[in-house]
């Protein structure tokens, strides 16, 4: 492992606590050497052209986490340099997502467009130094002249224009004299460089498009590679932390700053997050929305932070996930089961337990007094004694899960069946005595049962045992609810693993959403506020959706109770 990638112990780090990654190791080295005067200042620089996704959460928590660990500063900065793809909707959503995740930028919210005039002046400096020129080649011709990995590029016929002509043409570009795509400003570096990014890259292109903040003040817009380093320099960023695809762009980042002779941050790259059953391409996520594959950017099947939030994910779980996957210098794929494991661990500590019946089957307790109602004591969260208890109404008519009954059960089915006794959670033992069916279809519509009054609270005084405990709700008191069962959007771990001639759509799961109407939930959930998270006992974790109305809640399944990651870990230890 390279020295810059080795891990160091916490006594070498700024704040201590845990072993740190190669990025923090580099920051330690810089603070020890006095580079940047011992300062640490990072930034998260999203382009406002889409919603943030779980991959951005990793980047945010690296950027913000490094600043936190070293007592430094953190900026949120929008790289809004392409008005044809950027929208205020995306700006607002990104601000909400970064704040929800827990990152705090204080009063340091910036935009690349804040620096357009300064960037333009820097471009004039490079022209005067003979380091930039106006090129009349079309985008296709520029690509053709660029060459390949094995063949050098060819000089543009406009490469040797005089400084005076370049200054004049660039000023006229800014003034709007030329149509879109007719001219660019390019850096004059080396058309034979083995790094294609250094083969006279484009710095500015002409776009007669309205900017979401600048309006029509500009018609020349900076390219990302030109703008990014300037923004970092102007803001006094010390460590420009980027994903790995920008490693080959670092020499260009350095070249621009060195040629201008201005403050020079340090760029360090890390591997992006790739995750099973998940697409991280912003272009594809936009396509999902526009094609109606999902209901919007906040669809709970989407890996967007808005979608995860609506599904019921917590920022604490996402931060823990980011901590566990760490910071790497090589690409890898993380099992989504780890993300779900982190979520379960958090919700297990914080989510209130309730009872809900998703596919109701009516139970009539024939020896229970008609019109009588009892209140049973139910534990809100066994992991949190301070959560206390609640009262759950019990009456003669109940609902249980349809799958908790079988008329002719196999050997290992221990739930309710004719003649069998089971426990009702927090209530009584009941025994099934009769089965009522629809005469036309043969479907079971109702169960007749008896209860043992001596088993109140769920235990028999004579010590007899039962092999199953069922959840239930009182029919007279239950609230009606809609429940949306979400699953992975794709059927394969790698969505791009498709037969030749097909695309990722071949792996879309047609059953990624199952909507259940007529579900029954405890009365305390009738007016549960949007965003509230619960564990439906025996069923999983659920979150109240914004589509809910008073008395008609809608729940999204956040995650099942089955912890695949824990089983993977146990198998590995075995």
C-alpha cells in the first residue's frame, strides 16, 4: 500500500477515537508540516442538475467529517455552470438533503456563479500569458483533433492566434456576437500529452441560455475543470476531496492554479460508492422519473436521499453506513444488505412497536362478552425502557394476519389452525373452534375461537405452553390504512447484467411495489404524522407517508425484519 494510503492510529489523528483513512492521514501530514497554516477547510460541490443519492451521502460525510474531525470549516457550494440542465428545484432539494443528513455549513453557502466575473478575469490573464486561445473548431472537430490514448492530438488551426486577437474574440464571445457552439476558449497546454485532459481542454463555451441565478447576464459559461479549482482557491479550501474519476483531472486542476499563480488547494480522490441492486447514475435516475418507472425523485424505491427519507431511512443510519464502508482508493461494490442492517440497528433502538394487520382475517371470540372492551398494556420499545407502555383495546371481534391461519397446516406450521391454541400478543390464549367460508369461492372469511380468561397478559397460570404468538387489532377500534410494500427496483445485484441487445430495463422488478388497501392498524396510528417510524410487530419497519390523510394513514415499508447482513456475517465467522 502506498504511504499516502496507509492507515494511522488515532493518536496520530486530530481528534482521536478511531483509526483513520488515507485522506485523514494526508490531512494529518499537512497539519503537522504547517501546510495551509494548519487550517482544514473542505467543501461539498454538487451540480444542481439532479437530486442527491446515497453515493452523495458518502461524499458529504467525507467532506464534512474531515472538517469536523480537525476542527475546520465546511462549505456547501453549487457548481452551477451549465444553465441548460440546472433548476432551482434541485438547489432547494440539495439544501434540504444536506441539512437532513446532518452537515452544517454555517453561513458558507456559495455558488460557482458568484465567481463568474473573477473567472472571466482569470481567463483574460491566461490569454495575456499566451496560455489560452479562442478556437473555431466545432465540438466534433475538437474531439477529432484530440487524438487517442495511443495517438497524439493535432493542433487546432487557431492555436497560434495572437494575444490581441484572442482578447478581442473572447470579449465578443461574452458580448453575445456568436451563436452557440461556434467558438470556445481553450487552454494551450500540450496536444501530445499522454493525459488527454491536458490536450488543450475547453475552458469556456457559448450558451445563450438563462441561468437560474444570473438570468441572461452571461452567454459564455465556464467548464467544470476550469471553474472547480478557481472556486476552491477563492474560498480558501485546503483539501479538495473528489471522487476517483477526477484523478486524471488533477494535473489540469494543478496546471490552471499554477499558471495563474494563485492560492493552491490540495486535491485528493476517493472511490465512489457502488451498491448492489442500485443505479447511481444521475442521468438514469432522471430517466426513471421522466419515463414513469417511478413516481418521482422521492419515490421510496429510488436511491435518492429524498426517496430514502420518504421510505423511512434515518440520517443516523446513513451516517453509520458511511462510517462502516470507510474511505477507499479503489472501486468496489457494497452489498445493500449492509445499509439495511445499519437502518435496522437504528430503528430497533428508536422505533415504537405497534400492531398492524396487512391482510386481515376476522376472528370472533364466541365466549367473550358482547360489547365489552378491555385495554391491554403493550410495550412501546423493549430496547428503550423510557419509551414506556400504551393501552391497546381488545374486544370480541379481532383481525389477525390471513397467513397466520391454515386449515390444513404442514408439520412445521405452528400458528393458528382448527383445534389449535395460540397466544395473542399482550392478551389471551385462543383456540380455533370453527371456520367460516364463502360458499361460492371456498375462501375462509372468518374464524370462530374461544379464549381462556385465565391467560390475560399472555401466560397460562397452569404453565401450559403454546408455540406461536400472533399480533392482532380490535375490529371495532382499528383504523383503516394503506400499506405500500417496497422492494428493490431491480431483480439482479448488477442492474446492467442483461442479455445482449437489452438495457437495464430488462432487470426492473415488476413487483417492486405492492399496494395493500384495507389494512388494519392500532387506533393510535389513525392520525400519525408524516415521517413517523414504527415497527409493525412481526412484519417490519414502516414509515408514515406524506400521502396520509387524517384518519386514513398511508405507510411505506422501510425494511423487513430479516437481517441478511447479520446472517452473512455469522456465516463468515462460522
